C-alpha cells in the first residue's frame, strides 16, 4: 500500500516512499507498453479496412441485393 506523505516524519521514510512510487510507476509503464504493443499488432491496415467494410455492409440492405444478384445469375445460366 502506498505511503501517505502526510504520515512521513523522517528523511529515510520519505526516500523509501519515493522508491516505492518509482517502482510502482515503472511497473505501470511496462504494463501500458505491453497493452500499446498489443493494440499496434491488432490494428493493422488490413484489419481496419475489413472492419470498415463489415460495418458499412451491415448498414446497407445487403441481403436484398445479394438475392437479386443470385436470381439474375440463375436467369442468365438458364438462357445458356
């Protein structure tokens, strides 16, 4: 548990609290760096394009267009 600076009475206690805080900050910084590296690996240009296409296609009436395209292809194949 971090020391309360208002409870410190000696210089040695202050030095120990400062060391403790520096160690905690280094640990948090390493954790943030690992998280940032994971985010960088996930968000590649390909993933961003795929996600954009997926989101835009779900907002369009995609199934109606797909069924129309299939029926068009069936009609074309029957003519041949």
